[in-house]
C-alpha cells in the first residue's frame, strides 16, 4: 500500500521508477570517481570532475552472434576486478518490480559472451550474482537456487523442492511488499557456500483475483496473500554447500510461522551469519549471530517497542539489503528510536553493547555513507523543519552533527555518495523549484552554476506554495502546504481540495518538487480557482520524533482522520476565504482509505470525495503492514473495525467518486465490492469506476491515464464548483 503514496506525491515524470527495482541507484566506477551508465553506445563512465565521458565497454561487445542489435541493458554489474560484465535484459514484472529476466556474461579480456541459465525458460532468472572469486554465478529460477560454472557452463541445482508456494532464494508477496525483501540469497566471502531464505507459503491461503480481459474465458490469478489475523509464511535461513548441494539450517529459536527474518548477511571474515528476527507483532527485534558450520545461534542484541520497530528499508529507500559493519566486523551501525528519536548507534558483535552516536532532539532520516577512512558518518536530517532534508556528518565515534548542505539551499536534498571517494551526486528540489542534479566534492560542497540559477529563478517566481501550521481542538500542531488560486482575492471565498494520505507509509507535505501540484487534475487548479492543500497528521513518517510517528498505533483510521478533520476545521476558522460549502478531499491507496473515513466520519466538513484504490476493510489487507500498525485481530479486533471506512459508510451525505482496479494485487478489488454492498444497504448513491485488470497503480492499458485524469477532473469540477464567490 505504501508505494502508491510515492506515486501520487511525485510528479508524473518520476513515477515510472517505482516499477523498476533492478538498476536502482547509481553505479560507481572502481575508484568511485565516475558514474557508470548503459547508453546506446555502450557502458559509459562519466567522471564526476566534469571530464569527458568515456566508453568502458562498447555495445558491440555485448551483441550476441548473429544478432542485429546489442542486448538491451536493463541492469548491469561488474565483477570485483572489473574483468567480467554481467548484463540483465528481457526483464518481466513480478508483482511490482521487474525482477525476472535473462542474464548474459561478457569476459572483457577474451570477448566471450555467454548466456547464463541455458535450458531455463526465457525471462525466468532472478538476482544473478557472480561469486566473490569470479568463477561462478548463482541465480534463482522457478523458485529454486542454481549455481553455474562460468568456465564450463555446467549448471547445478542447489535446491529442487521449489514451487510457487515453497520458495527458495526469494520471497512471497507480503515479504516483498512490506519489508522490501526480493533478493533472497548471499554468496559467502570464500565463494564455497550460499546463505539463502526459504519461505513456506503452503499454509497461506491464496487470494484469487479474476482476469476477465485477456481471454474469452476468465481465469484465476492466485496470490499467496496472508491477511491481517492470518499467520504469515514460515521462514528459515540455511547455508548450502556448493560442492555437495547440502543445506545446513540455522537453529533460529521461535516458531517459524510466528516470526519474521527480514535481514540476513555474512559477517566479514567469519563463517557466521547475522540476522534480524521480528516477532509477529513486529515490536520485538533480536539480532542473532549464526554459526554457518553447525547452525548454532545466539542472540546478540534485543530491542522492544510498545508500538512497532521499523526495518532498514524504511529509512534506506526501500533497500533492506546490506549491513553497516565497521572495524572489520567488530561493530556495526544500527538505527533505533529507543530514546524517543531515530538515532544512530554502534553495536559490538562481541558484547552486543550499543553506544549512541547522534545525541540530540532530532531524527536521522537516512544514512548516506559510513566512511571509516575519513572517520565519519554522513546522514540526512532536518532538526528545524520537518518537511525538509539536509546532509550532516558526525565523527565515527559519535558527536555533534555538522551541517554540510549550504544554508542558502532550502528544501529537500538527496546524496548518493561514492563508497570509494569524496564525490557525491547531489539532487535538490523544493516546492518552487524542479529537481536539479550536480556532482559535488565533500565536505566543500561547491554547488554548480545550474543550482545557483535554479535557486535564483525560484526566488524570482515568488511564493508558489504557502506552508502553514494550525492547532487542532486536541492541541496538536499540524503543518501543511497550500497553493492559492491565481489572482487571489482574500475578500472572496474559494473551494478547497485536500490531498491526503495520513498513514505511517508516507508523508505528503515535504518541501519537494510536486508539492502543491495535482498530477491527476487535467488543467491548472490555481487558474481554475481552487485552493489546493495537504496536511500531515500524527502517524506520518516525518522527522518529528517517535511519539509523533507512533501515536497512531492501533488507531489507524481513527486518530489520523480526527487530526485531519480538526486541522481542516482550524484552517477554515483561520482563513475566512475558504468556502466550507465547497470542501473536497481525495487520496490514493491509504489516502483513499483516509478519504473514505473523512467522508463517512466527518460528513459535516467534507462535501466531495474521490477515493482511489482504497482499503475499505482493514481485515482484508496484508498481515505484515496491518498488524505492524494495528496489533493482532485476535487480541484487538475492535480496533480494526473502528478504523475501517466500511464501519461508517451509512453516514455518507456528500458526493463520492470511488475508483478501483480489478487486477489490484495489493489492495484487492474485494474492498470495493464490500464497501459497495454497505453503501447499497443504506441507499447511499455514489459514482463508481472499475478499471478492468489494472493493478494498484491503475497505469496499464492504452488510454488509462487520460481516462482516469478526465474522470477525476470532471467529477471534481461538477461537484466542487471552481472559482471565487
């Protein structure tokens, strides 16, 4: 449910990256002073210093014999010595991301180009990786793990029991969606074994979607999908010996079906694994060391929370992989909210002792780089403005944070820092400025003329979005942005359209490009005379401390809706130019749920709503997400009922447009039919639009976006009249 939040919050031009997990991020040269990219002419290295790009590998080198064109490169990686190039091509989607495809290997010295996995079906290989010694490749195909000798082409099955619901080396739907787990195996440092996850979803009920459009006879599309209240898939971690194909399972304590293992890596220089185990409620985390030779496990570090504990993908761009080891594996950097703020700690792999590195009343937002050579940690934070983001650094042993981002660049900043040098790719935008990108050396951070020009143009354009803060009747300070109509006259009254999300998976009010712009509206809202606004309630992932984020625990659909409604009332009281008779609200996914709850629970405030791909009944959504924020239905089912829009549908009085894709594997179309039944029961008349066989993004099929945008715009104009009065 979280990914669509990003789609709605960003501009249309950037939304397609959500469907392309491989190739994510920046490829670095071996010395870290150039970025690598697949271009039509080949693999090109572009120095960050500004020097001319060079072609490292001409495209002709990876053109198969007899082929007219080079392989279309979807992703690529070099061996550690940069003597071999692994190419990923012919990719296909597995639910949200293109993680199935074909792999080819190019030996740069000999020029030999070979396809991996010959004999396997086309586009069936996943996550191919070269062994550290460069002699083998491993990959997953049809839910089994294979290893291939690069010299002979001999393929060996390391597992043979894989099925759609018994999964080796990758994950089921829920693990992928909610933990960011996709690549499910790791080469050992000595290249002699592979650690991997095995997911047993055989006890999980399939949710059956129906495809009515791709053939004359409809057919089922099954998804192993554990809903809230159902036990998750059983999970275990094993180490398979390459020579014998025998797996030794780690003796991880606890019921395999009542715990999760979202993280696993090898400890540097040791025949040990390190894993993170979460209990079913996700409020108890244990870091364990596993002896790969005998399977013995001991717990190194434990943490508990009265609400939930986030995993790495929540603060690392949906990337769950990796472990931040330092000092040759004697310690690692960890993120915790145990003192009320999201802070960095070091944890000893010998004693489990945790030491605070970032003291202070602020949240670490992302870790940008841990630089042992330079004895420093780079991270982003925003202590003074929760909707912005800046680069800071501290000594490796901890201390006061030093801001690196220049003071004259207000907004949101992202940094991809080279792991081998002091260069970084810096991206920057704010609500009045489209994203600009530059290469900078740190810590000097001398910005390019392009950034200076973009800032100058944004300043000349004047205020495009107004940020505000109101206090609710409950005493909660809620912030947001507002874009006013063109030729605004404060003596007149204008309709207001609220864009909402409001759940822990996303925030809508960040000071980034796209704030104040409605990509779904066919036209210019400001020119048409609308006030467009958005506010973030408690529970949204802003850097405002643990209490702000976790006060929503067991109150999704109640506390967040109350904050939004009270903030809307406070805003209308503060600004007399807002017309309370023309108040609209809209959202997608969790924002669709919020829209429904606001329309049903606060019908006196919201007169028109447009809800897209909404969860109407929390008991239908997947267990990892819903139980993380709501607890277990067998213990507090009433909270799930209280938070579900379907419980209040009888209260609808305003205008509602409800939209859902019938092929939505994330928020199932079942939600629409359940809610429609409830509305029918109480004779509540609405407009409903089903998009046949479209997924959660409602992006597939010719003409879909134009149709959706037209539908949205026409309904809003018809039921929330634009213009001043």
